[in-house]
């Protein structure tokens, strides 16, 4: 076994810090050496860890068996009872956290842990909105953490507060039952019109400012085609398509999200925004570990 620190939102924070942004990471970690190592792994890249609460007994773990060729990757989660799982509102001073904040990013993995964390995520989103903060959310559906029904119910509440929705070709279908027509992710064929429908339907349902959909075409576990689409409520922008030889795909979606956030904060036009996000993510697939260096 090898040990790697990472996680959906942590990976985004590291990417943004690497782009020169002031990135702060909010979570709860145990007050022992392993918790401290996790904090140090973020500090190493310049992520501000001052809002990380300390407490609880354990750090969440997952085991990843990396896929290769025709064998897919496999994940086993061991996250019940972790520090964030048992966190309470008292651990976070949201007014202080969002005081000088421009952007708040969350993923669907955090609220999937348990009802308690789902409640905390909604509370954070409400507070962020009160402070006029832009919110992005990567739907990131994980069927080993919760059911499609539960995900749909909780993520619908969270999406009321979200400005920028990030999804892949399966998330919208799994979480909200919104499917792209005539598309099979395993065939290596993407139907662009189908994804336009998905983005439009998501925007109609939740009023998002923007929807970004990553388009992964799996040739096998090592070789994927990679592109994305951005919808801004009026027009659809497609990136160029990359053919990737994958070193490590963990964190690939997070590096896309971080690229999208960075380009948005820098005021890039929509085409440049989606090109930057896809290029960043393509490069991450060539790097070992969760973080995009």
C-alpha cells in the first residue's frame, strides 16, 4: 500500500494555490500526527489551513486499485466516523470564513458521507450566499457512498445555492435523471447535441449561471479521449479533444474544476475558460497522486 493525501476539494485548493490564488481549505481533521501530516501536505503548496478544525479520532480513507488496460479501477471507502463525519456547526465560524471570500467550491462527495455532513454543506452554502460569494459544485456522484435517490434529494437542495455546476457525462443522469441522448461513454463516441440538452435542462431546473460538462471517452483504462463543454445560459462552447495516455486519473475532474475557477476569476472569455480547464486536467492525468502540479 502507498499513502497519498488528497480529496475532491483539497485537490482544487492545491491547484488554485499553484496558480497563485489565495486558497483556503475548510475541513475537520484529528488532532494527531496523521491529521497534522494531512495539513502539512496542503501547506506545502501554499494552501491556507487556518480554518481547519481539529477534533475527532480518525481521518477518512479510501483504497484505490488502479485500473490498467481492460481492467477498471476499483475503490473501497472507509470513511464512516471520520473527523469530518462527526463535525458540527460549532467547528466552523462561517461569517469569519466567508468574510473576504470570492469563491466557494464544494463537491458531491462531502454531503454523501452522512446526513450530518450534508446538513453542514447546506449551512455553508447559505452562509456563502449571504456574503455574496460565488459557489461552484462538482456533482461527483459516488454510488458506493449513497443511492441515486438520496443524492438527488440532497444535491437538489445544495444546487439552489450554486452558480456554476460541474458534472461529467454520468453525474447528471445518476443524480437528477437528466440523460444525454444517443451517447455511450464506453463506445468512444460523444453526441454533442445530447450534452447541450443536459446543460440546458440543468440550467432550467436550477438557474445555474454556467454548466460545465467533462466528456470522457474511454478506449480502455489507460487511453481516454478528453474534452469538455461550457454552457453560459446562451451559448455552448466545446474545447479541443485530447487523446490521453493516463498515468493517474485520480483528481482529473478536480483539476478541471480548479482550471475553470481560475479562468473565471481571471475574467477569461467562455471559450478560453473551457480550453484552460481541459488543458489543465489533461496534464493532471500525466501526474501521479491527487494534486495537479
